[in-house]
C-alpha cells in the first residue's frame, strides 16, 4: 500500500546554510534511491516535507525524522494511505529571500498536490504559500 506523511518543523539554531544544503541534498539522494517520492523545503528556519511511498518505508523514515536532533517542534499535517503519488520523484529546495517571490515556483509545487483530497490540498497549498510568497 502507498502512504503519505507531511509535517512542518523548526530547524535548531545551530544549523548553518551549508548544513541545511547537505540535509536537502542527502534527503533527495536517499529518498530517490529508496523509491520515496515527495518534497522537502527549507525557508526562514522552517522545514516542510511530504514523503510518499510504501507504508513500511515511509513509517521507518518518519521515525528517523522524529528523532533527528537538527530540528524540533514537529507538527504532523497528515498521515494517510494514498491511491497514487503526487510527485514523480523526490525534490528538495532551499527557499532564500531572493527566491521567495517566484510565483511560477509556487504553481509548480501546487501542481503536485492535485491528487490529494480537497481538505488536504487546501492545507498543503496554504503552507506552500507561506514558504514561497
């Protein structure tokens, strides 16, 4: 069965930009190698992530995420079975002040959430807006 989990969290104060870039790159490599699709965004001290894949893989990864010292205040947005993935791979992005106002980037990410049910689409869309606008 396919499964999806999404959350937001706050980076610990000790993380610098290079460490954040490493987290984003490593997540993208690991998840693409393990057939996990989704998205990881970092902006202004916060992470937003959606992970999708086989239930066991997603739950295993989420347990690792919950125990990762590099972030705190994890708020789970949803955790549920899905019929098909929203994403065709795993992507990560560092949203800087210079890149925040790119409306095409927002539209690109919103395209991926169209397969989610309407209430979840709305919640994820609002979070994406907060990260990108």
